[in-house]
C-alpha cells in the first residue's frame, strides 16, 4: 500500500488555489494508520528517546500512538490558552498575523531527548516555534517526524541541522 | 501506581471554584500513560471494534494510542470548522451559549462497531453530541471510555444504556 493512496486531496481548501491533504482517510484505515505510526517508530527506534512531543491537534493522534509504542511519555504543545499550569509561549507567523503555542514548563526536563511529531510539514512556522519551546526547557531534539511534507514550501530549511523525517512527500 | 497520583489538580481554573484535573502530568509519565491506554484496551479488548472515535483535542492522544494498540482505524470528531470535507454537525450546550462538533460523513460506515474516547467525562454534553454524530452515520456504539470521570456532574446519565468506562473518578 502507498500511503498517498489513502490521503484525500481537496482542491481549493481552505481557499482557492490550495490543495488540502486530508489525513482522516488515512486515519480511519487501520492498516494505513498502523503503517504511518510504524514508519515513524522505525525511523527513531534506535535512538534514545525520553519524550514524544505532539503538536495540537492532529499531531496528538500520531504522537500519542508513537509515544505509546515507544513506551515513553507524551508532551502536548498546545495552541495558546489551552494549558492550565505554568507555561512558556512562542509566537509564530501566519499568512496574516501571528499565533502562539505553549508548553508546560515541567513537560520536559533538562537534557531529555525529544522527538517532535506533527501530521504536516508545510512552511515550518509552527514546528520551528515548537523547537524553540523544547530547547528553552533544555530538551535535546533528536528529530522531527511528519506524516506529510509539502516540499515546495521548504519548511525543512527552518530545521537545518536536525534529523527531519517525513513519510510522504508532495 | 495510582493514576490519581499523577493527575495534577489546579484550583480555580478556568475560574474560581473549579478544580481542573490536568492530565499533562499523567501523559509525560511513560508508565502512567501506558497504564491508562492499557486500561482502556483491557476494558474493550474482547468486544468487536471497528473504529475508535476520539474527541478534539485531548481525546486524540488516548484515542490515537488505543486505535493503534487495537489495530483499528481512528476517527476524529472535531470542533466546528476544522474538517475539510463533507461532514455533519451537532450542537451542544456550554455554560454560556453553545458550540458544535463535526465528523466527516465517511468516517464511519453503517453497522460499524465504535468506541468513543475522551480524556474527561464531566457534564457529558460534548460526548452526547458525539454519540449523536456516530449514530447518525449508522455506527453502533459499543461503549465510551474516559480517563477521568467527575461523578458529581452526572455526565453518565446522558449515556444511559451504554457501557461507560472511566479509569479514575473524582
């Protein structure tokens, strides 16, 4: 099976000219979902990992499954205003304006080895902000894992020097 | 280990008089996270399950891990406006006003056996709306699984006649 076959492409969403890659068709397919999580696992399994960080909200699905499979803890990075305790925040740029993501200050301990998971690497703005948060807490980023990478948006260039792994590329 | 020991209680969040039960301290603890997912798995493992439905956003973490462990597909129920394809919507009451959740119409096929997962059963408003969405698509709900149940809010009463399982009760 190619995972591309179970990713739905939706033209003109969220606006004209954009092709949205919809992973709900992958998720609902038991074999495809397993294959995606296993591919992330295979890529990182020989590294020492202490925590899987997942980015709100689709990163939670793959990140939660991967943390479980690896037998490590899971740390959510959330959109601003969702976390209830002491946290740090990082702003990132959107097409118009900015947004922020947050992480609890006790989510990661100094020196812990971390992988950061999201469903999609596009421009890389969100994941670069996630990287800053993890490193501000003293975490060491072992790598980034994505289900989909949109090559033409060059998000990978914001993560130079890191292990950036994606399963499917467009 | 008691999972209660790794759930953080935060007084007066999101407002005075409420004790917020914070599961990020459970999630980051590898053993506790595994124990929670395994408890959900043990409860449902002898039933025939076709899909795990997880509710946006914390339900994605446990639901994603559980679907992976069970070897079945995962279906996200999302807050309004997040899903890109054909969907149905259900409104539910909040303390002030209403909100809506949505599911793709092809997320569940008629007659499929479904469990619905969220981190928390409180008043039950969201999960009752999720129940309606699953049943409108023809899914048969085998049960509901939660990490935490707030007994005094009696959410369980909205789910009468169903198997409602929670790991930790307050």
